[in-house]
C-alpha cells in the first residue's frame, strides 16, 4: 500500500544495542542508573549514520525524553550551555509518560546568567540576584522567562522548530502545574541550595554570571563545567526521587549527529570531563543519560581502545563494553555500522513494489554494484522505481534521471555526489587514478608516484575476508567507469601497478590490463606446483580484477576474443583460459551477463581440469559441484574474492526478530503500586446506640483489568478481556483476540467511548450497543490488513448514564503517554451536556475525537479543538424532512417535545423543528405539547390524543422527545378513538430508526388501527444505501456474515455509522504514519490529519456513503439522508434521498 514509512534495513541490531544501553537495570524492584558510555556509531559516507539517528528519534517519540542535535550545524563560537538548554527543553517536550523534568539547578543558573548584573559592585550584584529569584517565584514571570529562553535558544541553530516551536516548548515546561513547582525549587529548594548555603549560593551564581560574560577561555570553561554538573545533578534527582525512582526504567537519550565537528567534539569532551570527575568524587552515582553519537573514523581513532578494534553492531553489547581497555574506554564505545546483506537489498527492492521483472535478479544486480552500501543501494532502488519498475541493465539504470534539490540528475551523478563534492579537478582525477588500486596500501604506493592525494578515511572500508582496507566498492566501481573512458590512462595505471606490485597484485593488474596470456601461463604452471586450495584461492583473487571490456557475453570464448586471445590446442591451458574469462565476467558488477550461464561455464571447465590433473581431484569435484549448484540457483548475486557466493546473509550478522520497543517497561515497584491503587479498602466507623462497628467497604473494587465497580455498575476501559454482558461476549472476544494479535507489532490505540449498558431513559439498547462494537471491530480488522501502524481498539464505558465519565477520561488520559499509545477517542454517545464536558476534557489533553452517533446541532458550539463527527446533525435531518414535506399541501402540526434539557438531541431537534419546519415544510405549528417526566404518562398521552380530535386539529405530529416514549406515542395514535379515517403523520429524526428492529410494533392482520403514517430520517438506511449503489455497504454486509454477526444489526444504522467513524480515524492514522518516517503517529498528528479530511483526496468511502469533514466545525459533509415512510402495514419505503448539506 502506498504511503508506508520507509523501513531502515540492516539496522535492527544497532537499535537493539541502544535499547540495551538505555535500560536502567532493576535492583530490589527499583530501576537504577549504571555507567553508560557515549555510543559512537561510525562508518563511511552513506553508511546510514544519520538515518539511524532519525529512526531512533522516531522510535523514542512519545516514550522516552530525548533530543536530537546536529552538531554540524553549530560552531564552537556557540557556548555549550545553549546546547544544554536545548536538551532541557527537548527532554520536556518529549517527556511522554515521564511527564516533566524540572531542572531547577540548571534553570536557576540560566535565570541568573540572563540578568544584567553590576559585577563591579558585589553588594549590588547580590541584591540583583535576590530580587531576580524573588521575581521568578511568580509563576507568570517564570513562564515568560522560559518562553523567552526557548526563543533565544531556537534562534541559535536548527531544532525545537524555530520561534513558534520555541514558544510551544516554553509553554510545555511552564504549564500543567510544573511552573509553580519550578518557581519554588528555584527560589528555595534544590535550585538555589545546590550552589551553596546562604550567601555562598548567591556568590557562586554571581561568579557564574561573571564567567559567562567573560571572553576568557578558562572562565567560559569553568562556566560550562558548572552548568554540565547542574544539568546532570538535576537528572540524577529527577530519576532518583518520587515517580522517577519508582517507574522511570529507561534513561533520557541525547542523539548527537556529526560529533566530529568542532562543536560536537567540544560538547562530548566537556561531558566526559565532568563524568570523570564525578566518578572520582562520588563513585557509584552515575547519571541517567545515554548519549548516542555519529562520527567518522577519524574521531573514533582518537578515542579508540588500546587494541584499536571497533566492534560491529552485531557483536557489540554492554558486556563487551565492560571488557574493553584504553584511556577512553569507560567513556566512549565506538561501534561500526555494516553494509547491507543481499537479503536486505532484496527486501528493499521487493518493498519498492513496482519491479516488473524478476525482483531477485534486480536485487542481485544492485548488490553486485553497491556491495550493500546503504545510501547507494537506496539510490539504485529509486532508479528502478523511476524507470517504471524495469530493471534494464545496470548501465542503463545509472543513466536514469532522479529528482534533485535544484535540477534532475542521473543516478550515476547522484551516487558520485554522495562521496565527492566535485567531479572534476585534480583531487577528483587523483581519486579516479586511485580506483585502479586493489586496496588503500596500493593507492598510497600509487600516490607516491606523483599524486599528492590518497583516499580520504571516510571513503574507505575494511574488506573482512582479506583483511584489506579498500576504497568503498561502489565508489570504486563508479570511478573505474571514469578511468575506463580513457583507455590509455587505464592501461598505464594498471601497467605501473603490475610492474611495481607484489606477485599476486601483479597478476591482478595484468588481467585488468588484458594480459590474459600471462595470467593463464602463471596459473597453468602453478597448477602443477601447488595445492588445489591455494590454486583456487589465487584464481578467484586474480579474476576479481576490474575490466574495461563493457562486455555482457556469457561465452568465455567471446570474452577471450575481445582481448585477442588465440585458443591453444593444449587442453589444460584452454580450460584455464576459459575459466579465467568466465570468472572475470562473473566478478564484473557492470556486466549484465547471466550469472547462471557463466557459472555453468565455470562448472564445465572445472570438470575438464579435474579429468586432466593428477592431484586434487576430490577438491576440484567439490568445487565443480558447488558451481553446478550455483548455476541452478537463479538468485546468486556475486562471487566474493575467495569464490564463495554472497547471496546469503553474512554469517557474521546475527539475525534479529526486530528492534525492541522503547516503551519503558513497568518496574516491579510500579507494578506493586498500581496493584495497590486498583483496590482501595476504606474503613468507615458506624456508631450504633451501644456498640462500635467497623465496616470495611471496597470503594473501588475491581471487575476486571481496567474496569471497576462503581455504584453497582462496572465502568472503565477494557481491551475486550472484560465482558460487560453476555450479549456482548462474542464481539468483545473478537476485539480482544485482534488486540492480542497486533500487540507485538507497531500499533496505536483507539478508544470507543460509549455506554456499554443501556440507560433507563436513553435510546440505547443492547442490540444497538452490540451493533456499535461490531461496526467498530469490522473497521479495525480492515485497517489492520494493510495499514501501518496497527490498531488496538479499547472499549471505554463511562456508565449507563455517563455518571463516571471523569474517572474514565482520567484512564484514557493516562493511556496517551503509556505503552498503549492512545491517539484518538471515538463514539462519545449520546448527545448530552455531559458529552460536552467529556469533549472539553479530551481536548485539554490533545486527544482527537470522532463522534459517531452524536447529532445535536449545537453540541460543538464552543468549537472544541479536535472534535469531528461522521453523522449528520439534527438540523440536516429536519431540513431534509422539511424539503420532502414542502411539496405537499399546507398542514397543521403539533410539536411534542421533552423537558429534559440534559438531552441535547431532543432539545436540538425541538429547536430545529421550530425554526426550519414552518418555512420549508409548508406547515404551521398550532399546538405545543411538552412531556413532563414527573407527570402521569397515560394522562399526558390522553391529552395529546385530545388535541388531535376535532375540526381544525393538527394532522401532523413533530416528535422531539425521548426515544423510549416514541413507541408509546405511536401505539396511542394508531389506537385513537377519534378522526380514525384522517391520516395522522408522525415525523421524527434519526432515533426513530429503531423502528426497523421493532417487529413487536407490527400490527396484526386482525387489528383495525386508525390511519397512521410515520416519516423519519435515519442516519443511514439499508434500502437507501442499496438504491444509491453504495458498494461499501454491501462489503460490510458480507463481512458481517463472515464474522457471524447478525446482519439485522445493520438495520438501524448504528453499526454503519460507528464503522465509518473508526474508518475515518484509521485512515487519518494511516496518513499520519505515512508521513512520519517510521515514527508512530502521535495524537496531535492524528488530529492534524483528521482536519485534512476536508479534501477530496482524503474523502472517506464509508459503508454509509462517501464523506468529508469540515475543519472549521468538525461536521460531516457529503452525507446523503433518506426520508423513510412506515405505512399502516408496517412496510418501510424510501421516499427520497437528499444531500444533507
């Protein structure tokens, strides 16, 4: 499916390694800090170092406080305390379940640094500091300072999101109660006393102000050291006290890109110095900060361990770190990033999804050329996609045009730009010359011939099988193409390397120079004087030489003919020559020759050799069989220098089941605390006349996980594991099973907030509740088939009358920053004033809402942020009914309405009837009859019937009262004893759709009821949807049948509307996920995407019809409303279908 987030291939283990170093091990059930080094990921240009940090950044989002800084964007002129301030703000912006990190010591320092102190007069400076600290005890003043400081830091360099982002960061730290806490800590507590007691603290802060104002390097170094110490002390306190000590099981994380820049190196040096000193002064008190950095090989060599070895991510771990020795081994842990394996390249090509030819062959071609270099592989896969999925030849792919920043470039140009800044001039030409060298040692030897440039370290890599350090293979292949464009230069360079190299190298370059005769003669002679294993190793090493033949031939004789070889009559020599030609072509990444045919040729010549040698026949037979197997495998990509196929995962690469989540694990202490909180036992003393009785009552006893008894009713949030009623057991069981299935995958959570038990006075029934759950689950299943991330659906029951809505909203709020990753709330049934309070509470925590069966026109009159709905309003319903009636003759009407102002549906329907119907429906309201909930119902119904009798009485009833009274009214109208031959029309809104399920109201054939017609506008109607040709409804009907849900539950529209609400939410989540670079979408991302559902390209093709949503009001747009008539025989007829807008 289009729009999937890019997958970071080959980097599962590095992500897992970071997760290991972020973990705070438990001791006695409580997380503790341990010494953690700066993890420095290293690799050549294009190895994916920055991409790895981006992936980590996205995986840490909404889970762990973290920050990402590109040190290359700053220079050493910027003091490090600005970067530390950025960490403070970013840690709070991303605090997620950690909520807030106050940093009182550090911010106390920043407050004083910002003051313009009179440093020439100590008493004046002391007074100024004290006044400043008193001033910032006011929360408003502190809030202003934090916002101003965030803007100041944002102006220094990229990050935070510019000035608007800075304001948001400042508000984040300054709201939610933390401002008052900070102001107290700054003035009285850790913020001040950490610097000393009494006057000593003030003096220290004045000295800090003096240091930061100084241009003296030593003064600024002392200021930086003190601020680093304050920063780390704040972290230790936050993680060592209160909730942090009990529940914060993962460190904060700082992601620092390009630390080999001046700014980055300085920042890490300062951190290391402070950590070293703290380890001496306070052993056993490490800080809870994990720094993950990226750097080139030069930085790593400066901080290498004594043996100079940099472990690959696949072998790195905390135990390996502890075992290493060296001056910096306690503080830095360099880790190498490997190239991609063939399997990973194959997966990248397959994931492109548009390869028309054999994807495996395309992957093999790409892998031969790039050798798994991540950035180069991505360019080549992009070239395949841009070429319409046609792999063509590798040379043709290099000519494919790709979009660039300013203009389109070819794939070859884009690849070169990954590694070199200029593709002309002496430096580039020297690199072209060096590409002829087999390894860096040869290149240096070549450079001493007259060139003053060698291959830069960032363009080098280690050739593990041979132990050589070489130029990056893909760059070498590109430069060799440049070299081959000048045949004379090609010959001269290889001739010099042949004449001045060691024996093995001489033959390698002899073959590159087309001197096949010398190579064959040497190999034939050596065949008689050495072992077969050594001979085969020499053969493969020599035939790995580059060529300038531009040859795609699979016939060795044709290859030999290109270099002027004349076939000898001697059998062994001819076989060796063909063997050299076939392997030489097979090693050439630019050749599009069919490897299977080349390997078949190798097999044949090895078979000839085996028949004509005296020793080593068994070994040659094994080699023959191996190439026969390779010739039969169409997916062989390449031969390594020792002749092994390299289509399988490198044996040194440990397979991984996937990177772990960064959701902080719940500690034993926190689990115990939560368990105690779930069941609170309160003791109450009741005094009788002569005795004291202690009554212990369970105030909040548990019904199930997340659901507890309150007032005789189980309320709360469940994943389906708690069943509210046996009538809901089947659908809840399916929801729970699906939640369990996706729990191990990337997922977010949606909550369906609606009463799970019918109210005594509402329109909800067990059948309607079940229908909502069935519709929601159907949409969940559809989303989880293709969308990313997956969807968990939880059921939130606020009580049958919403009486426990505050507790349930609190539960949902906790789930936003928890492992559940709640990103939206659905349902919000019914339309009531309580629902308005729920809406405001959810908006306060940035939870987007998709209301389903909420139709009251003015329910969102205050424009609650994040509110949307998928059902038409009561105004839409009355307008459609009025337009239908407007074509008839004028009529008189009675308005029957309810006195329950809490029920916004009935009050909105009443108001809409009174304002819209008289003008558009061609009727006059002559009688108004209000239900009184305390008066006798039979008496009130009798009064209504009386108003329908007599000349000039209304013949139409506009019903705007509670649903549970509607059937009583209908029965009484049908059984009336007056004006029986006059047709009385009863008109109502969407609540009347319940009639579709009320077979008990169908009259018997013997009944002689008075003429009565019912007109209503359902939100959706099965007959109307079929007439409108809505195929999505037919698909939902088929799905209900497959799930063994009763299709009768689709009759009154509650299942369909709920399905469409979940569909709208999941499509918004999918769009948010597609633009998040692999980061799980946040609730603000989802809210933003719901606001974009107003566009035609984002329209929702629901089971109830296609619709969009107005971003200004949140109301649905594009719904079509039917007018349904129920006649005397209880037959339902669709009288018209209208655009609701």
